[in-house]
C-alpha cells in the first residue's frame, strides 16, 4: 500500500507545527496525537490525487478507498476542541458583525428610500461604488487606517481625543469593522429595495389613527421591511461565517475563525481528509440559515401582491 | 331610504344664521415650491354634514383634505375644527380620521388587527377593543373575514375594511379621499348608499373628495366645486345642477347646452336674449343680467324637447336643425341636433314608451324647443 508515501504527506503536519505561532499551545502536539490515535497511516481522500499509481490499479484503489469511507475524520473534529471553538467563534463573530451591519445599514437604506426620487440612483451608485476596487485592496487599506500609527489614530491624537494610540488592529474590533465595511452593500441593497417599495400612505394612515412617528416606524415600517432585514442579514452572515481574508489580515493570529482553520488544514497541514470534513460541516452549518432565508423569500413573494 | 331622504331635506344648517360652523377654512393658501395648490380659500362645513369637494385632478381638493388631516400645513390662513385652531397639531392628535384612496391597509395585519389599530393607539382596554372591532365588522358585514390579510380580500372588501378602520375610533370628522375610485360601477353605486346610511347612523361629519360629479351629487348635502385652488361654488347638488353660478360650473357638472347671446330686455318678468345662433330666447329668470350685456343661456339636455313637427310656436325658444347623432342609452336617448349655425345641441328624451310614435333618425330635420323656465342665464 501507499504507506511510506502517505507518511511523507503527513510529515507536512509536523513541519507546520513547528512553524505555527500559536499562543494557546494546545495545538503543538496535535499532529503527534493525531498520528498516535490513528496508528499506521490510512489512506485518506487525499491519495485520490496521487498520479504515480499504475493506471490499471487506479480504479481498484479508488474503490478500495471508497470502501474505506468512514466518519473517522468527522469524529476527530469532535475530539479536538479547536474545531468546535473555531465554529462557535466564527458564528459569534459573524452574528455580531451582521447585527452591526444591520444597525449601520438600516438608517442608510431608510435615508436612501426617503430621499428625493432624483437623488436615489446616485445614492445607489455610491453604495455599489466600492465594488469597483478589489476586495483585497480595500481590506489592506483598513490596515493602514487601523494600525497604531494609522490614519484613525493620527486623527484622534491630532484632535486631542486620545493620548495613547488605540489598539484596534489585530483585535476582534478590527474584524467587525472589516466585515461590516465589506458586506454593508449586501445589507443595504435588500433593505433599500424593501423600504423603497413601501407605500408612504401606510405611515400616514398609522399617524392618522393616533400613532406617533416612532411608533409608526416600529409597528409598520419595520415589520414590513422584515423580508429585507432577513435577506440582508443572511447575505452578510453566510459569507461572514466562512470569511478568511478579513480575520487573517485584520484579526491577527489569536483570532479563531473556521475559514482560517480550514485554510491551515488545507495548505499548512495539508491534511485534506480533516479539512474536507471541516468544510462539509461548515456547509451543513450554513445550509440551515440558507434554507431559512429561502423560505422567508418564498413567503415574502407569496404575500406580495 | 325614504325616511333618510326626508331627514336630509330638513337638514340645512347653512341656511340657519344661528348655526355654528364646525370646520372653517379661513383664507387658506398652500403652495408647493412655485405651485399654488390652494389659493386664498375660505369654506365653512357644518356638523353632521356630508360635504363633497368636487373638482378635476390637480384642483387642490386633496391638498385641502390633507391639510384638514394634518399631513400638510397651510402656507397661510388657518383651519378651525370645532372652534380649535389646528395649526401645529400633528395628525395623530386630530379628531379627524381619513380613509385613503389606496385604502392604505396594513398588509402584515389581519382585518381585525387593522380595525383595532387606532383603538390600540388610544390604549383602550382589551375587551372594549374587541367589542368595538366586532361592532365594526358587523357594520361593514365582514365578520367572516376577520382573520384574513388584506391581500386575501377583494377590492370592495378592502374598501370596507378601510372604512371600518377609519370610523372605529369614532372621529368627529371622517375624511374620505376618493373612497370609491377603485371600485367598479355597480359596487360603487351600492357603496354610495351604504356610506350615506353609515353617515346618518353614526352622526359624523363626512368630508369627501371626489372627481366624480355623480358620486358627489348622490351622497353630499352640499358640494364645493373647486378649480385651480379656488372654490367656484358651494351649494346643494340641486342648486349646483339647476342654478350653476358660472359657465364653468354649468359645464363641469352634468351635460349642458350653452347659447351665447345679448340681452335685449330684462325685467321682473324675465329676459329676452338674441341668440348668436339666430333664434331668440325668452327666459323667466334674468340672472341679474343687464340689458345689452352678453350672456350665456344654459340649458340641460333633458329640458329640451325634440320633435319632427314644429312646436306650437316658433317665434322663440325653438329652432330647427338636423339630427346629427343618436345615442340610445336604454332609459333615454340622447339626440345631437346640428343647428344651421353649426352648433350641436344635446337633447335627451326619456324612453317612457317601448315604441315611440315619432321616430327620429339620422339626417332627419328636427325641431328643438324648451320652456321659458327650463334654462338659466349666466353672466360669468
């Protein structure tokens, strides 16, 4: 069997362990622990990609490996708290970012929907405009803004609002800022479309029936914009859970997010079986909100006259 | 209906100098940018009156209603409701409720919740709200639809929900903005009578905005005809129709024939007018026109007779022409008679008998004639 070769692949794991600059230390001995547990290396899904097998054997190897299809790698995910922590932390970060994006995006969308009709296309253009620059460049730009000697700190120091530079880069705050900034248009656009088509006479009717403007907002405008709130939140939440670039560039090393873990498993650890399992679980995790989103959309379509 | 009719005839506070006006527009002007929607308008409406604002679109009638509801503030002038100046009072504190042209039903609420909305805002106790909603549902005959959403209702049902919602709070004044515009003709006619009954039953003051003169004539105690932000005439439907104040009103309300001419004689017995169409008119009312002034003699089509034979006398109020067009409407036939001058006169004849003994057809020579009291002299 392909024993020795697999060992070579696995050895990448040891390599990475040395290079990793992990603060908590719990990952240092992971590779060894994993190998001990599994005993002699078993062929994983990775060996499918090996091209040095004689052609006549390939089919039988494939079948053999399919026969060995098991849940070992999934079980492994439950044994190491790293993965659970990464999933939970990703969902929490994505949820907080979504909430922040909603809080920032709703007033923007509301303002756009209430703006004079002639102004609206321009405002819409301004929301879409950032897409004309590469996503990566925009995230890099935030490093320049948020770093200790960056634009934001210089501005605040210059205004005399703070004495010591704020530490924002490489914290969760930087991730929130990055995600909210990057995904804001995905929040604003569905909100705008649901607010814009709302009949203003509904608000007048509510006021006419004795409702103050703030009450009319919560009783009429907000419930009617819920399809937009749900659509926007899903469009932010789903990609934010698997986000890799923003936590990598802005979040620093101590941020644990599943996108980063996945990247490490694939490219640093080269442990494709485990990383495949991580990806499948992530997919399952996201299918739930996606289905929720779909059914909400279907319901909104049904109710729309 | 008969008993209601008799009540309506008796009800005429506008003729009673002691009656206290309920809604007063005092020199109200409203401009939007450079456009004057309402121009120095004064108007008085009495309690329990069914008042119609009638006019073509853009005449300022809806703006007037929205100012009363509090959605717009007058640029100048003031509005009094039950003696209270309404300036600066927001819509949610005014004792007037509005029924919107689009109905503006809350799509995410059931019929019940829609009707209860205003009552909830008042903070009424729950049992009371439920009782009043049930009353309203009964009033508009929508009991079995209580738990439906607006999009599950027909246009007529939605209209009733909107009505129930706006009267549920028992406002002092109900404002109706083209309330029947979205309904088909038959439903509209039914609903007109229902609205009248409702107004009698609840004893409310109704102010309705409409561009449909038939609707205004059917329902209103008085009609204000508006044009270009001004009130042209305020009067009962019969007065508006039979005694229009100007050529504009005569033309706007109903169908009319107008003969321009010069007054030859004017005294207490009436007036003689030399019509520009080459026939002379004698009328029992002068409209205050002085001798020598040029006036219009307005006469409604149903007050003109058409016959193939000449009338008893042809010296005045009679002229021969040619049948130019015939519109058979079932209950009546409208003849268009072309006079030698080229003017086309509309005359309608009630089809009282199934088969007429004086059949007129296209290109026939026909006489039109009318009585001295059938028309009115208009100076403006």
